[in-house]
C-alpha cells in the first residue's frame, strides 16, 4: 500500500571538519514529541552530478543538494524551521531531480558478471564434452533478460522515478 509523501529538496552544506551538514531535524517540534521514524519514507537521495567538491550552476563548491521523502507534518515543520535550505518539490520536479541528478549516472541494467561468466564457462565445458547445451542455453537466455527474475542482467528499478516511487511505496502529494 502506498503512503502519501512530500518530496523535500534540501541544501546540504559542509561542516568545518569536512562532513556533510544536514539540517538538524531534532529542532522540529515533531521530533521532540514523536521522533522521526514514522515520518521519513526511505532515506537521503543525493545529487550525483555535483557534489560538495564541484561547482555547478545551482550548487557552489561546499554544498550539495539532497532529496528526502517525508510526511506532510514533517514537511510543514521543515519548511517553517529551515526556509532557506528546504524546498518542497512537486512530483514533476522530484522526477526531474531523481532522473537527471540522483540516478543519471547509473546504467539502466546491473550486470552480474560472475553469474554470466559462470554460465558461459558451464556452456563451454558442455560443448567441449559434446553434451547437450539446451538447458544452460535457456538459463543464459533468462539471465540476459533484464526483466526476468533470473540473476545475470537485472534492470535497476530505482533508475526511473516512476518505478522507484512504486518500490518505495510512496505517492507524492502534489
């Protein structure tokens, strides 16, 4: 079952020790009364196109953008307490951030080389022994299909925002 979520884009600075300076969510009244575990859907999703050490068009050196999916109550408090570093994203904006920044660097498929090499070695041995390869050929076909459940070539379901939302079990509020 999907839960309603709000996508927040957060400006993350650097502390003097060089570590990321995330907002102190403990400053939210919600954290003091309830804690945060029921309000955060997933974790942090960072802009991989421009980190703290690079200078980008909207990301100067020393800061990086991140996105977090949260409850409406959390979002309202975060927007009020941290107005200079937190922005609410509409679903289309979250999609653009996810597809163009968070996962843009990732291939659409993950290749499990050890599985494919093992299947090829098995097939080569069967050929050398002049044995039937039809069973391993079927395994290889399945392993090369990124949409099958067989390990080998696997579609990264987090690559695109639409499928990532489904896996995370969220629907963006606006």
